[in-house]
C-alpha cells in the first residue's frame, strides 16, 4: 500500500476535486448565450413574410395602374407596423434574445424605408402629374432584401430549436 505525506495527499485530493469539477462542467452544464426557441416568434415572422409576399405580388400586378399608389396600401403598412411592434415587444421580453431584437429592429427600419419609398413615388407623381409606383424591377429587389431579413430571423430561431 502506498502512503503519502500530508502535502502530497492534499495535492492529490485537490487534483481529484479539480478534475471532478472540470468533468462535471464539461459533461452536464451547458452555457446558453442566446434564448430558447420561441414558436410564437417563428410563426409570427412566417406570417408577416406571407403578408409581405402577398403585398409584393399585388404591387407587381398593379404596375402602371392607379391602384398601385400608396393610398391604396396604407392598411398594409399599418398592419405590418402593428405586427412588428408586437414581435419586438415579445422578443425584448425574452432574456438573452438581443440578436432577435436587433434583427426585428432592422426589419422594422426596412419597412419604414419601404413606406417612405412608396410615399416618395406619390410625391413625384403629383409633382409631374405622371403615375409613378414601385416598379416590378424595384419589387424584385425589395422582395430579395425582405426575404433575406426574414430568412436570417427564421434561421436563428430554428437553430435555437435544434439547440445550436
């Protein structure tokens, strides 16, 4: 039988405790830097993406028609603002959800810019007496930009769901 002196015994006990703590930390404890998956955020973002796509398809079909004006689409912008506000409030209430909150803020800013673009088209058409709306080419670019934002938000939520 091997016997150890007091200092060696203390060193072995300390090493044993340290290795046990490291093993427990690595095997049983995970540190989360982001929030858990939120099904409501996932479904809300998906629903808003469908509304935006419907809006984009409508704008494409109204190219050159009086119905393409901002006034005919005010309700869409109001509903989108309400939807985004609800999503942002919910996301902000969830701890460790700063990335999603920031993504939703950027999406809100994009909606403000889209609305301003639509209003600007009306101002230009009133000053020149020509009908000016968001064109099909502009819709294509806008669709790509909005879908990129929606995809980024959904990818993060789905990664949370998988535990990544």
